[in-house]
C-alpha cells in the first residue's frame, strides 16, 4: 500500500506532467477535498461507504478500478491512480 506522501506525489506528477520544477508536494489528495474533488468530478469517480468492510470505496463508474480506504478522499485518490495504471 502506498503512503499518503507517495499517493500525493504520484497524482501531482500525473496532474502536472509539464511542470518538473514545480513543488509537487503542495497537494494533499488523500485528505483535502479541495485537491481531490476536482479529480473526482472530472474522472466521474463514485465514492461510497461499505458497512460490512467499514471502509470507504471508490470506483470508476464501470467497476473496473475499485479501491478501498479509511477515508473517502483516500479511496478516490487511490482509484484515480488505479485508473491511470499505477499499482496501488
């Protein structure tokens, strides 16, 4: 499982591929709706809660990139990475 810092860096590198000099650590996609909300809307990621597992889940709308995490933002961040082919 990726750490929050690894998730944040991986998403920032995908979101800002042409800005190698930019400080890519200024985003917190795992906990900040202001950062991950735009990604959720643009990618049409669905987020919900699984009572049985007691975890939040996120998926790509087709059920192909399903991820689970302890918070909805982290589940969505992991789903986005999985959609982009990153091993989560």
